[in-house]
């Protein structure tokens, strides 16, 4: 399955919206083949005695309390704005 010659690198590049050179296609095809061979090898591991888990260790109380805090001043918020007007960031029109 993971034979690099079996990988349609043009299809994969199109899905990722990438324009690849011939050299990149050769390199990435080989690398993708290596990744797929490794994943295939992982499938051979006996995990029948391993309990399914979402995390390697238990998580509890991971959320911080929602406590209101002062925000940025208008000046600080606009400090790096490329353009501003009336205390607001000016952005290009994207919908007309």
C-alpha cells in the first residue's frame, strides 16, 4: 500500500492546493510513502489489552475561573493597526 509509486502525488498536491516541481514531487512522494509504511507498521501492534483513552493522563479542572479583568486601552489596541479612524481599525472592504 505505501509504495511511493502507488501514491498519486498530483492528486495529493491538488488537495493541498500546492504547485510542486518535479523534484518536489519525487521528494514528497518518497516521504509520504515512508510515513504510510510507518503507519502500516503501527497497525501490526497488538493493542487488544490497551484501554482506549483520549489523553495520556487524566484531566480535571483544566479551566481557569472566568474572572473579568481590565482589557487593553484604545491606544494600546490600535498601536499596531496599519490604519485607524475614529478609534477603530480600518480594514479593506471584502463584501460589497
